[in-house]
């Protein structure tokens, strides 16, 4: 399953990490570059904008 996730804050970040661990293809976007970097290190793909994530 391919999933786009927008918002990697206190709830979104851990949820995104769990989706990647479960084997889902995950594209993420957040205004905070550090949050995006953490998701990418976990295995997600970064999107440049919410539109790109969708």
C-alpha cells in the first residue's frame, strides 16, 4: 500500500515510523525539515510540497 502522510509532529512522526516498519511505501511532508529527515532515515520518501505528497 502506498501512503502519503502530511504532518510529522508529536503524533504524526511516530505514526509514520510505524507505517514504514509495517512495510508500507510512505511519502511524507512537513514544514519542519528535521521531522522529514527523521522519516526519510526510517525509510520514507520526502515530498517537496503537500501536493507532491498526494
